[in-house]
C-alpha cells in the first residue's frame, strides 16, 4: 500500500469512528446528571421521617403507622401512610403541632366479601370453630391445612393475607390493609396425606391504636388468604369468617 492510499484509509477510519486521537474532535454527548443528596441532607430527612413516625404512633387517633418516605434530595415531598379511621386533615393537624409537614395517605379498609376458594387443590384449610382472647391482648390466628396429595413445600407469608374485624352490626372496627413493606415469607414441608400446620398471624384487638382497645364482646374476623405456593401452583382459599370472643 502506498503512502497516499494509507493516508486516505486512516482518514476514512477516523471519520467512521470519530476518534479525537486521529486529530479530529470527538462529538460531545449530553450526560445525565443525577443529583444525590448529601450526607447531611440524608440524615436530616431520616430524622424528619422518624419524627413523623413518632407523632403518628404517639397519637390518640384511631390510626396505625404504615410507612413514610420521600424522593427529592431535600425531602420536600415527604409523605406518611397510615391505616385507620382518620382523615388526612386530622393527621396533618397532629403533625403541624410538632412543626412537621407531610403529605398524608390513608389506606382504607379492604371491604372484604365472603368468597369460596377459586379451585379445589391438594391442601384443605382447617379453620378453628372460634377464637378467644382477653381484652387488650392480641388475637393469635392459627393456619393449618391437611395435605391430600404428595409431600411438598408450602410457601407463604405476610403478603398472602388480609383481614377485617367486624362488630355485631357488621361495622369494621379494625383491619390490616395493604402491607407496603417487604413481606416475610415462610416455607414448611407438608407430609403426604397428613396435617400441615403453617405460620399463625396476629390481630391487635384495638381500634387501630393500642391506646384504644376494643371492648369485650363478640366479633367476626374476616380473612382473605390467597397465592400460597404449593407444588408450583398458587392456591387461593378465598375469604372466610372466624367467630371471635373478647373476654374482659
């Protein structure tokens, strides 16, 4: 190859590759700049989140803290999520007394309706005839199954159930609502043709606030249980009722 041809080839390659090292100016491209909060901002925002949580948890309102968060570096879009029988204005007023501001989000009751299991499966749910707990305590709800098929693993957790506690007039007096935290999951081995006890869950017997215990009496716990993993399939046990007695 002669010198002239080699020079033309080099220029052609430089033109194709847009290399600044060939004596040509590289094409500039806009870069996405992500603004990250400083350590001081992160600590300040974390402190505000904790203060909001303490105000909600220390309140006498019928509500339960669920989460708080923000997306802007200065946490000017701070929000708090609660479940309970309150309005955003009532929660905001409590925060304002502590010189705090946040957007308030309310998780409403799930308004569960009785429903049969979507399809029969290898697991049969064994429900207790009645549950009893003392005034001001927590109700422990056992979940037990009978495995009619082959041995297999059963996996489920906090994301698989929801509940409402109803009084004798059918009014919701307590509920769980959507769980927006990363849920825990449990796995148990279910032997073939035998009982398969699973994790129990707990229901606080108060009006969404430990300072507001429910009076003694008769109630109905309405539970939705779905999407349990068993034999590579999702099992839906529908929505069912369990009678509850709160003793003095």
